[in-house]
């Protein structure tokens, strides 16, 4: 990619968001925990959208599938909340994914226009690059079934947020850490 854009100073929020992103089930004394556990999947999504503007669906890794599927997370309702496509991210814990996806939502709410298919500098800490790659839901739709259910079968847009390895390489670049290839497969169009 030849073009790099700088959206502004939102990098500091990633760490704060990740630290604040806590699942209510982590607090057994919290009165909401029992209520949340008793909700249907649709009610949980609706509850998250009502309280946060968008929801996150975390999908655990599946080591038994061929090939193994890494853990991933994606947004539901982000488009209605901030006007940006739904976003998926692979290879992160649910808390880290929520922090990163929250960073994207906050950037959009703050007026940042995030381009698709263009490397971006300034959204992540330390001038690290990222890229939002459009995902073709024809082959990949089954991975996002909760969003499909929530949208009641209506089409929706989804992008994959690609983030760099510890050496700064994105997953489609020569030099990307090979052991990370399974954790962050590229399903979006780069």
C-alpha cells in the first residue's frame, strides 16, 4: 500500500478501553451477572446496543476445526451507531478486542473518517499501522451468524481490522511473524 493516512490522536484510548472492558460475568457479586446469564443471545446483543450503542460478539478458538479457527470478535450495531461498517478482529482476547473495537467506535464518534483498504497511522499507539479490509460475506458469512441474525438476513458491511505483529509488519507483508499467521488470518480484501 502506498498511501498512509493519519486520523488523529486516539491511540492513548486503546489501553484505557482494554483495561475498562470487563464482562459482567467477571463479577459474581454483581446483581447484573445473573440477569445477563439468563438473557437470550438476542437480548444480550440488544442490551449491549442499548447501553453502549453497539455490541461485541466474541467467538472462542476452535482447535478441532480443519484448519483450526482462531478466536475472533466482531461488532453488531456499529453501523447504526457511528455510520462505519461492522468490524471484526482476529487473534485477541475478548477484553483486548473490545478495547480495540471501542477505540474504532470512539474515533468515528469523534468525527474521524477511517478509510477502507488504506494503511492508517495514528489510530494505534507508537505510530503502528493498521488497515480496515472489506470482507466478502458470501464465503465468510457463516463466521458472523449472530450479526446475520441481528440484521434479520438483510445485507450489512463488514471490515477486518488488520493490526501489526510486534515488529510492525501487517499480516499480508513479507516479514510478518509466521506463528501469528494462524492467529490473524486475512479474510478481508487487501
